[in-house]
C-alpha cells in the first residue's frame, strides 16, 4: 500500500477520534452539574424534600 495513503488514513482516523472524544467529554460534563436540595429539620432528624433521612 502507498505510504502517503496510509499516513492520510491514520490522520483521518486520529481527527475522527479527537472529535468523538470531545463530544463525549462535553456530554459527560453536562451530566455532572450539581443539583441543590432543600432540607428541613423535623424532630431532630434532617429530611430532604423527598422525605429521605440524612
């Protein structure tokens, strides 16, 4: 196989890999945003808004 063709294919595969990894990192960062919870103190126990004890 021609050396230039092999180098061209390797460069294209690398660019595709870089684009895919950037998209995956961007989606992962969007999912990791913190969420605020309100808590209430009832009878000495702390319950969150869903009613779970903490």
